[in-house]
């Protein structure tokens, strides 16, 4: 007799920290991402260094960041509607293939010596379109890979652990590769790494049951998702918190090349250390979340992590040395990932299944779609007032948002108690 689609051959032996790996489909996804995600971060550091090497402009760093993420603001909510209607694995195979071809194309342009800034901006836009569809489908697909909701929190935390392990390991390696071989190799490595995810998705056997719609239009479904998210106070509060932090806080990362070269007088390896420090803090935060089994303390954890993120950001903006900067970015990275991953966990737990794709899309849009607007805004401010002042102001605004969230803690706690 053949095993079930999500056969779990070692349930009893699976440690709590990795308990979601009991599910075969999630194991395939996990190990595919384990190979692919470091390539993403190697490319990310190469992208920022390449732009700054070609232009010496903080504003253009902001513009490239804006170009890569602005498609999410407009397309991710629509993608969320389709994530509730259509098979998710086929779309993920398509988006991963598109991103692979873009990375390989940019690599060829750099190797040939024909790379221009407009090539980088165009590739960022095209990749942003792919990611705008990939993200809500990937988040919604999680319930297909991990059908037992008891393991969902752990799967989300393991995803974050994967992502931030790559964030920790990829940038230092990318900085070294840039110094030794140039940016083209970084794009090439990332392009080839997508093959691991494509392979893992192709091996999965999943039962997908898209939501049956009553011939409603895409716009109608989208509006229903927005209305539902606004009407449900806990979901509304969480999304507003994520939007604020994404708009004002997350854009600090696009300025790391400026801090590395101008503030700390370093090179591409210095940039790798800074981004790696963010990854080290983020990885620590993700591991911390993966060891948790209950939701009871999550609202307070979101508050504390938001305070850590904002305080770390303000202190980093004034740091005069590399060592202190690295330590502060570890704190900042910890607060950042714990705040976002915890918010994602609560949303996935509180949301009605029929609205899952749309609400997850709004969450994805909140941290991906508003960040480019923030990149453009802070890039403009950095040209006028400098990156250190800009990052300090961003951290202070995030502190105000955290204090607002503190006043809404009881609303979130009551919603959890009803589950």
C-alpha cells in the first residue's frame, strides 16, 4: 500500500525544534531553500555594491531598492486573490524559473562589460514582479505542505531560520566573492541556486483545494479581503504595525554600502560584515521563535522586538566603529525578524482559511510593497541630510509605532484566547 501524500516516517523521533520536518513536502521545500537562499543574499550584496560602484549615489541605491520592491505594492494583493483560486505549486515553479533567468542574464551583462544602471533597474523591476507573485503563493502554500496546524508556527519559524541563516552566511561570502572575482560570479551563483527549489517543488505530491468562488470578479475578491482585514481588529493592528515598520524602518538596509565605505571607511568585506551581523541577529531571533510551542506570549514578544529594532537602529546610526556597528546590527536584526515572523505567525493563526491567500498577500504587501516607498523617501532624505541622520529618524519613528502597539496589546491577547 502506498504511503499518504505527506507521509511522516519519523514522527516520534522528530525534535520539537524541527517538528514540521515530519511532513515530506515541507522537507523537500526546506532543503531546496537551504541551497537557494544563500544565493539570494550573495546576489543582494553584489547588487548594492555594483550600483554604488557605478554611481557613487545613495539616491540611486534607494531607486534600485524602490524598483525591485514597488511591484509588490500593486501586484501582491491581486496575487493573493489568485492564491485562493488556483494551484499554488505551478505558480511557484514559474516565479522561481523567471527569477533564475533574470539573475543569469545580469551575470552575462556584467561578465561582458556591458552592464548599465538602467539594466540593473529593469532587472530589479522584472524580478520584483516575479517576487510579488511568488511571496503570497509561497506563504499560502505552507498550509498545503504542513496540513497539521499544530506544526504551522514551527514551520514559519523554520522558514525564518532558513532565511536568516542565509542572511548571516551569504553576505560575508558575497563580500569575499566580490573582492576576489567581481559581482558577476555572485549573480551566476544565485541563478544556479534556483535549480534546487525548482527541483524540490517538482518532486512534491500535494492535494491543493483552491477556494470555490461564486464567479466573483478578482476586484470583488480583493475588496472582500481588504474589508475582512480591516474589520478584524487584531489583523488590522498587526498589518498597520508591519506597514509602519516596513515603510520607515526596513529601508535602512539599502544604505549599508554607504555605511561600509563612507562612515566606516571600509570595502566590500566591511559591507559583508554589516549585512552578516543583521543576519546573525535575525538567525538568533528565528531560532528563538522555533523553540516556542504556544502563542500566549507572542504579543509581548512583538512589542519587545519592535523596541529592540528601533533602539538598535538609532544607536547604529551614530556608531563610529565597525565592532560597535556589528554588535548593534545584531540587536537590530534580532528585533526585526522576531517582530515580522511573530506577526506572520499570529496572522496565519487568526485568519479564516477562506481568506488566507488574500490576508497573507496583504501582509506580504505590507513589508514588501511599502519598503520601496520608504527606500525612495529615505534615499531622498539621505541625499539632503546624510544617511546617519536619516537612519536615526527612521528608528525614532519605529519607536513611536511600537508605543502605539503597546496600547493595543489586550486586543491581540483576547483574539488569541478565542482560538
